[in-house]
C-alpha cells in the first residue's frame, strides 16, 4: 500500500495538468512501514529530461543524485517515482517496464485526458520483474 497525502496528490495532479501534453515526473520521498506499507513524506518534482516528452519521461539525474546525497544517513529515502500519461495509456507502458530497474520503487501514475487529470494508480514491479502489479493507493486527508 502506498500512502500519500491529499495535498501531495493535488500537487502532482496540478503538475500533470500543467505539463500536458507532455509527461510530468517526480520522485516520492518517504519511508517503509510494517507489511507492504510505503509512506510518502514529500514529493520532489523534476524536469522531464527525456527527448520525446510527450511519450516518455526521465527524471533529471542531477536532481536524483542531489536528493540521494541529502537523504543519506537519514530516516527517509526515495521510495517511488511518479509520472503522468497525457492521453493514455491508462496503464504503465512497455517503455516504463524497460526503465524499471529498481524493484523496490513504487510507481505512481496519473492519467491525463484532454489536459485534465482523471485517475491516479500505484504499481510495483512483480517478483519476476517482467510486469507490474497494482499497489493499493491510500490518500491521507489533511496531509
Ligand atoms: Zn509511462
């Protein structure tokens, strides 16, 4: 289960709509709890540095490195990645799977249609690493 504050989800939705028709992306910073729980404490929005930004995303590697450096030794870590799909597909793509090389990261996706964010869903790489499985998304009100 991925636990995300309503305010952070709103910020991601706003970013997805602002980036339309291009994909937007961000890193999710948080901590792991009991069981399958992943708590998101904050989101760190990134430029999309992919060449074909309407169909792909790539988090700014400099941002990721700086963030890892900042978090090192502390209780928080990069626990997930978020991006948007302008006008679908409504699932993670083969391109997404090809770039999913960190099995511990949660994948949060926001679908945008016609410039309006419709739906967000979370996934984890499956045990075989050849596909994604749904991860429950729980929105924390008041956060
Ligand atoms: Zn994608």
